[in-house]
C-alpha cells in the first residue's frame, strides 16, 4: 500500500522561502509521477508542480515557474518542493500526490492521482 507523508509546512512572511517534503513508501515508484497540489479554503485543489520519478522530468504551473523547484531523492524515496518568494495568496494546504502511470501519461487532473498524503498547511502572512 502506497503511503505519502508530507512535512515542512508552517507560517512564513511574504517573500520568504519554505521547503515541503513528501516521504513515499509501499512500493517502487519507477513508473510514477509525483506532484504537489494545493487547496485554499472554499476553493478547488489546484496543480502546483510535477516530477517523473524515473527520469526527473518536471513540469510547473505558470504561477510556480521561476520560484518553485520540485525534486526527488531516490535514495530516500523523498519528493521536495522548494518554494521561494512566497505570496499571501499561496496560503493553502499543500498535498503530495502520486500517479502510478505518470511516466507514460501526462496529467494535471487531481483525479488521475491515486494516492494522496494528508496535507501540510502553508500560511503566508502579508
């Protein structure tokens, strides 16, 4: 059974940086794509960044390009999201998600991601 456990959220000020981590366990992830989504109160869950486990190919939402970096550590089965120059509107619960077929099929739709972590709160004060 795949398990995803996020950590690293917290309260920061606008313009600060913060790193999120997602520890994955339960199986090998070679064919997976891993992604970060976020969800603010009363809003839909939206895509932030994606990485293919096997080759590290990344993709970012326009809002994240140039400020966020998604990476993986194969030795630790860990996905990270480095977020720089954070904005108050990026306050949300951030979720790590896994798509078992993500190496072969590209998707930003949350419904394609079978496995989810519990989420970690990121609050950016102005």
